[in-house]
């Protein structure tokens, strides 16, 4: 039997073979049990809850919780706002329910958003917080590329994609020996969860497609991610294309590092949006409402 299986029949080798096969079968069985449990869970909860769980799931979404031993940890306030938002708290950051994002002239937004789970705060463009969130994720990608010896530039104009109405400015641009000129366009979405998980995932796909309509042809990776942390398919494909030529023993650590950097930048920025919107204006001071 040992000969038929191609296993060394010396003492101990057969036991090792049987043990390894048992371990593989157990892993396969556990994977099926887990998959079934996940499907049952999503079928048992409202569509909005299922979608929120999906958008908060995946190794990239929770990577901000890992630590490399060097980066300064998130503050308690940022972590609290992040976790409350991810858990679906109606008021992720304590406040009055009035948006306090400030314009350049110190006038605040003043939108009465109530207990909306941070929906308004994460979409309010007053004060440049939405743009800052985008830029923080872009910079995290740039810094990660530097750690894997990829020299890149940010905010580069690409004349081949200019139109009469708009100049094309891509977030990250570099040259790859295999792919040639590579452009990465970072884009964040805040998918509506009421339509269920499939609708949320479709929102990521639609944003990816829209980027390729705007920038047709080869050379573009649309790095799309949801504000809760989930990445689109092209974001994963981009990271895999970068690490593809690396030493196989170093790839896993490089991928983990990218996920951690991007997740940390995203969740710090979203926490800042939530907290700054909730921050009460001073009792005395030059604070105005409206424009």
C-alpha cells in the first residue's frame, strides 16, 4: 500500500503520511462548515446588516488592528470612533447631531443629521475632509511602494487621457519592467447597505468601470475601496502585480504591510471626519452658520 501511494515505507513515514492526510481532510471539512455558517448568518439577518458585515470584512478591512511594532498606535478617540462606526452605532462620535465641519471663513456646515451612523459626516465635503481622506490613502500606497523598491510619483498629469473639459491627473504613476507605465487612481465609495451585500459589491465594480471609461486602454489600476475598508477586485490585482516579481518568501509580508498601511490611513481619516463633524463649536468665538 505504501508503494502504491508513493510513500516511504520506513518506520514512521507511513504514520506521517496518514497524519498529513487527516490534517488536510480536517481543514477541508472546517472550510465547508465555515462557509455554510457564513451563508446561514447572512440569510438570517436584514439585508442592510449583511451588507455592512461584507463591507467591514476581509483581511484588508480590519488590517488597521495589526501593528508592525514601529508605527504609533491609533489614539483611543480615533479607535473608539472607528469601532463604533464599524459596529453600526447610530452616533459613532459623541456630538449634538449638527455637522461642525468648518469652511475657510469659519462658518460651519450646520447640517442637522441626527443619529445617521456617520453617513453625513463621511460625505460632507466642507472643510476638505473628503479630499484629505483620499489623499491619505494615496500617500499610504506611495509609501508602501517605496518599501518594495518601486519609485513612483503622485498627482501626475497624463496627456493621453486629457479631454477638452478636464485634464487627467492620476494619483500614483510609475514604470514597471513588465507592464510599462502603470497608473493608479484611488477612489472611495460609501456604498448604501439597504440593497444588500451584492448591491454594495456592485458599487465597487461600477466605480472601477467608470474609471476605465474615463481612462480607456491599458495601464490603469482603479484602486477602489469602501469607506468601511473593503477593497474592489482591481485593488487586490494591483497589489499582486507589484509583489509578483518579489521573492515568494517575502510576498505575504509585503501584502500584509500594504493592507495595514492603507487600512490605517483610511480608518484614521474616517475617524477624523466623524470626530470633526461631531465636535461642538466653542461657546465663545467667531463661529457662523451657512455661507
